[in-house]
């Protein structure tokens, strides 16, 4: 394979991993905020 193709696959993988990490961080922060602001009556 060409060097450019291999480096583009590497860059694509890093981009997908970054998007996945951001989704996990947003999910965790929303979960924490929902738990902190929940009603205490339940």
C-alpha cells in the first residue's frame, strides 16, 4: 500500500476514536448532572 493511504487510515481511526470519546464524555456529564439535580422525594 501507499504511504499516504496508510497515514490517511491512521488519521481516520484517530478521528473516529476522538468522536467516540467525546460522545462518552457528553453522556457521562449529562448523567452526572441528572443525578445531582434529581428530586430527593423519590
